[in-house]
DNA sequence: TTTTGACTCCATCATTTGATTGAATACCTA
DNA sequence: TAGGTATTCAATCAAATGATGGAGTCAAAA
C-alpha cells in the first residue's frame, strides 16, 4: 500500500513527481502565499487543472511537499549519524557539518521550507509538521547531550536547534549573503563550513568535561 | 525636512503611525504575500482606502515597514555598542546577548522581518534593504574581528551573521520552538540566552588571538 | 461665516487566484 | 479492435485582492 507521495518518488518522470518537485522549489522560494498554483503549473508546463487532478488543492500539495522534505531530511540525518557513529565528538561535528552542508546546498529548498515553517505563519493553517522534536532528540542523543532520545532536556534541544538553525540559515540565506560577501558559490560553501565549525566546535568540544565526567568521545558538556 | 516615516514615529497616535505599527506586526507574522491590505486595515479599524491614502500602495507600505525596522535595529545596536564599549570580549558578548535578546523579544516582528527578508523572495521585488553589510561591519569592528568597519573580511562578516542569525532565529521561532519545549515565555527567554552564550562565547573568547592566521578548529579534519 | 484642506469611508473596478466542469486525448486491457 | 480508464486541457466560476474616485465630515484658517 503505497502513499501517493511514495509513488511519486518512485517514478521521478511521472507528472505527479514533476509537479511535486517544482512545487517544492517554489514553495521554498516564495513561501506558501507567495507561490500560486499557476506559477507551479506554468513552470511544469501544464494546465492548472492537471495540477489539481494530481494533488488536490493547494493545501494538499503543500502538505505533500512538507512531508516529502521531512522524509528527505530524516533520511539524510540518519545517514550522517551512521557515518560518524564511532568518531570522537570533534570529529563527529566536523564530518557532520561537511556532510550536512553539502547535502543542504544541493537541496536548498529543504532549508528554505524548514525555516519558513519556523518563522512564518500561514493564513489557513496547514497541519503537517516537520518532525523537529524527534529529529532533535535523535541528534541530541547522538551528540551525547541526552541519554534518551525520547526525553531530551529543553537545553539539549535548544543546542541542537542552534546547530540546525545555523546550518539552514546560511543555505537559505545564500541569495542574500553571498552577493553581500562577493564570493562565488564554491568559496561561499567553504566559508560557511569553516564559520560553522569555528562557532560550533569550541562550544561542544572545549567545554567537554568542564562539567562532569567526560569521555573524550562521548557525552559532551552540558548537563542540560 | 521630515520624511513621512519620521513624522509617523513622532506621533504614535496618528493614523499613519497606527497603520505602520499594525503593518509591521502583520508583515512580520505572515510575510509580504501572506498579509493583505484588508487584514491591516481591519486590524487598525479603518477602510482600505484610508490605508492607501496614507501610505500609497502595498509595496510602499512594506518598504516603509522595512525602513522603520531597520532604523530601530540600527539604533539598538548602537546602544548596545555604547553599553559594552569598555569591557572584555567575554563580558561584551554576555551583555550584548542579554540586552539584544531582551530588546528583540520585546519587538519580535523585527526578527521576523529580518529573517523573512533573508530567506524568502517576494514576487514583485521591493528594493529597500536592511543595512546588513553596514551593521555587520560595525559589529565586526566592535568585536575586534575587523580593524575597519568598512572593509571587514568575508569570514568576519560571516561570524557576525552567525551571531545575528542565532539571535533572530530563537525570537522569530518562538511560536514554533516554545510549545515544543514546553517552556513559559520567561523561561524560554532565559534558556535562549544561556544557549546562545553556550554556543557563542567559547568560539570567540577561547579562540581569541588564534584567529589571525590559522583558524584553530576549522578544516583540521575536513578536507572537503 | 465661508473656505480650504486634510482625512475617512462607501461603492466600485480590474486583476489575480484557487478551483471545477466537461470535452478531448492517450493508454491500456481483454 | 472495442471498451474502459487515466490523463490532460480549454473554458469558466466565484472569491479574494489591490487599488481608485468621489462624496461626506471636520477642524482650522481667512
């Protein structure tokens, strides 16, 4: 029993998948109200009614986009977690930042959509959520900030959210920041990675053990 | 010779100022396309045509809002800079974070509007900009990251942007994050300040002096 | 008192936008 | 190939939206 979303993913050439892909990009760029169904249809090269035929109304399509992005993000986080599983905390942060940033810069609409969802309201409430709490809990555990991924402390959650926000911000803000810094894309990406490492690593690594017992590889500082 | 914006500020009871205040909040909450002139007029309790009489079309009003927010933010940054002028870097960061966060949490629409401007496009380009480069340059100089506020290095700019983004994110994302963490407002604000200090202070304080030639934590292990 | 100008609203437009209908076309199966 | 199903589009609707013209109100100036 496949969901329509899975079907669409399965065959990226299908009309349904093509619409989803374009919708994902445009919703990310212009937000919910800034994107019209006509914009999407035009970009795909089809009539609006075809769009409605496949995805229902605008809200349904938006929810599908959010779920789609959510799936992708979760899958990637899992991959990163597997990759860095046995390293020291510093190494884990280094590699995670590199890998996540490469991924996000390849799919900037993910960051766009996540941030828009945090920061902006929609007039007609859409009730599909990014699984931020679940994701953040997992990351917190993986970073040694929480023992139980199901019950991370607020402080641990906030540290994780800081990390994710920092990453998303530079991806999503590329159009704004990069011209300002006058960097080409490659150098911008490199600079972002370095900046994130500059900011994040000392916090988690240098304060390790400052509070408690610190396995050099495991539990980071913060008792909270 | 007063600009209409200054006039509006001068007399907060004036219709023009009331419209501006409401527009500021709503544009921050719903973004440009998510806010209709009717929403604004209704909230103020006036007819749409009155709104147009005072502020011209929707774009003009939005530009006025952006400039207004820009002024406020610049003024506050200046105030913070004065306050922390003679302290150590660590103390400067501590106080700046406390003061800026109190200010931003009192005026959350500022963070909303700044972030929306970074991250989201508007269909019809509005061409008023936040003075991010100027502001960031000043902050970079104030933090000892750049000698000349006019010519900060890209890296210094990005560090400053990291700080500002981190601050804005938690203010703007309050509606999303706070219920997730199940904190009341007071405790949320306290937790945000602590988290920001946890993240930011080590980076800038512990690495002070190291930043000149070789960054310490950067690409140590990451060869990209 | 009259006049002037600033302000406000009612009525109304033109366009945009989300959405549907029904006819056509492509595709598939028996 | 006949019959049916899935897909696509042109035409069209109703509501929402940005915007304006003109009449009415009011206070201050002349």
